[in-house]
C-alpha cells in the first residue's frame, strides 16, 4: 500500500463485503472461534455449516468466524444474521445440529428454537 487512495479502496471493499444489504437474501453464519469455542468443538461445527451449504448448493449464505462471543459455557456458538441484521444465537452446537440449522433455518426459514440461547438459559 503506497497511498491513502489504495487504503480507501481496501476499506471500501471490506465495507461492501460486510454490507449484506447489497444482497437482499444475504445471510451470515458467524461461528465463535476463540480458544474456548475451538476447545469446545467449533471447528467441526463451522465445517459442517460450510459442507452442508455447499452440498445443497446454497450460495446466499456467508459462513465466517469471529472471536469470543462471550458465553464460553455455551460453546460452540453460532449467530445466524439475516440481511436486516436480525440475529438468532445458537448454542451447544455439534455437527449434527449445524446441519439441521442449515436445513430448517437457512433453507426452510424455521429457526430451530431448541438450540437457541434463550432455551439454554431456561
């Protein structure tokens, strides 16, 4: 990078990538991949999301990782965020649950309430 203009181009590309309003059907799955999440099994969970979406040829969902989501005792955790910014947090995940979330929530539009943080807290 040799100029502020180049930095601005990089910055705009990053903003565009995060701004799902450009894709009205865009959905993000954000998997907690801090040390606590990885220790609890977040890597296979993330892989299951990616594999199931690929297997079903779903292209409007971006799977990303983040650091600590903040509730280590409920790891692995993943947030599903729709294009409006509405978020559902899934907890205590494993590969089987991740695959069910893809089918029920991401494809059929029915959140899997028994895996959500609100159910775990009750």
